[in-house]
């Protein structure tokens, strides 16, 4: 199955910024939703943000006003701009694509918020 490639994770101080990016292989067609999920240690994977082909977005309440999701339909990429990060944002962040052919996931990128 096609593999999504995430980048941009790392260590950031509280209040800092980070940008995650994800690129879909060119052989994925019929994409209608792209998004980011995260999973903290000992917790279930949760939705962070999604964006449709038309640009409609949804955010988890915990990140509203701090995170911004964007996409480039032509390049099949999706990004997550994170500002004012908090220690509770620490998690493995996963890129997700929903297409007419199925659901695709990345392997995850670690984001650690710590001073």
C-alpha cells in the first residue's frame, strides 16, 4: 500500500512553533480529506485537524486557535502549522488521507514539547 511521508517533528519549547508536512505518493487519486491525528503515550489516537478538497477544516477543541491545517491539492501535500505549543501536545503525529481507493496513514513523526 502507498506510504505517506511525514516530516517536521522534533523537540520544541513550550510556547514555540513547529510545522509538520506530509506528502502523498503520486499514485493516490480521488483524495477528498487529508488530516492529522496524534497519539500520546498510554492514550488512544485522536483527531487533531482535517481539511477537505474544498478547503473546509475541522479542529479538535484543544488545538483551535493554535494549529492551522493547510493543503496543496496539486502537490498532494498537507501541512500542520503549530504555534503556542503546550507540553500536552507531545505525541506522535500521523498524517491521514482518505480517498476513493481507501484510507492511508503515515508512520508518524514525534513531537515533544518540553523545556
